[in-house]
């Protein structure tokens, strides 16, 4: 169970809402005015969290910042995608196969039919220290969380209800999935809860100068094509966003088991196209979305054409009303 990437991903998302404003693949070495000028148009950033041992991108997000707020589209790690002729076709293996972040960006651009302005790749190293740096994060846990995996050296022991989590316990929260009926998909909703709480904490606790120092300290731990000047300028805009303008949605699809026994997440083309249009790029057409049908498995093609329901959450809703995650009877 390759869970570590989730940790880095959540941290990258938390700063990504701010970083997304900077965009571009050419470092800005001039004054902040040039950076601000680039913020007039929507900008899209790919953010991934990787398991360094296996180079699997177990969490992947597309972030967009525009004058109407921030949009976060989660790409499930088990998404079927034929980026290779090999047998392993889960999306989390695309970076390892394609070789580098620019190639992964190009693959997703071709598949989703949109431009990606930059990327952020992050591992687990900074997660706990960042949570501690903002004074911890208050989260309402949907159930008691208990799990032990000696092979990973992992022990999760958290009570249900409202908890103020330091870095170590926040790490346990974002790694937990065993009590969720839909496993990783339930954990995607837990990521929304954590992200919303983290953003609230940053807005309430960190001064502008403290936030800048935090971002500067992180830049050395990120693999990114964004410059420090871009990131600092972006923070000012990102922190100005009210939680009601931070929207989060999982790319629509269905999880199902193939004849081989492997579980995949199969994207719903009509619903996914709608999400990409509404939250990432309104100019994406049906003709340019997944033109090579890399998201369609021949043996499971019925899922590809079937429209499915999905829910868009705002950070404000997640903080005030929570997000209902279906749990097993044992965890209820």
C-alpha cells in the first residue's frame, strides 16, 4: 500500500492554491509587477505527490486560479490510462514510465485537451513540519481511526470527533483509508476536509510575512518550474480568496474490478468532460478531450460512455458542514 505520496500531495495542494497563480515555465527574474501581470488569465498547475521509492504519483491534482476563485480537480491514482503498452496502466505509474514531469504534463494536456502552465512535485519530508509551523490543524474526524501495518512501521490511533492535529497526527489522518467503503476514493474526500481546514488555519494564524517565510523554506524541497518570486507573489493573491471560492471535485468515474482481478477507476467521459470545462478550461471541446481514448479500457468500455453523478465541494462547506464519507458498519 503506497500511501506516503498522499502526505506530500496534501501539502503541495495547500500551498498550490497560492502557487497556481504564478504559472508559466519561464522563471520571472524581474519585479513583482510582471508576476501580477500574468495573473490576469486563468492559470493551471499540475501538483503531484510521489512515493520516492517506487516513483508512483499516488495523488495528482489539477489546480486552476482565475478571477472567480480556485478550482481543484483530483485525479484518482487508480485511474485507467493507456500511457504505456505494458500491463500496469494505473495513472499513478505515468510519471515513472514517461520519465519526468514535463512529459507527464504533456500527456495530461493531450488527454484532457487543456494547457498546463506549470507543475509542483513533492514528497513527504516537509509535511509534519509545515502542519506544526501553522500551529496544527483542527479537523473533525468522521470515525475512530485505528490501523497497524508493521511492514510500513505505521500505526494510526485517532479518536472520532473534533481533534487539533499536530504534524504527526495529521500524517495519520491523511494516510487512513481502511474504514472507508470506497477506500482511496473515501480518502480523496478526507483530503478535501484536511485541505479546507489547513487553508482556514493559514488564513487565521499566519501573518503575511510568516507565510512568505514558509513558502521560501519549502521551495528548496519542491521539484517545480516555478520561481520563488512567482510563489511569493502568488501567496498574496491566494490568501485573499474566501473559502467559498475554493472549489474541489474528484474527476467523475467508477471503480470496478477487471477480469484479471485488478481494481481500476474508470473515467466517465461525458461527466469528466463537463468537470474539465467547468473547473479547468471552458474552451475544451468534445473533439479535443481524450481524442486517443487513452482513458477507455476495451473490456470495460461501458463505464467510459456512462454519465455519473459527482459533487463539487467548497472549502467553506467542508469547514462548516463537513463531507460525508461512506464508512463500513464497523467504523460507523
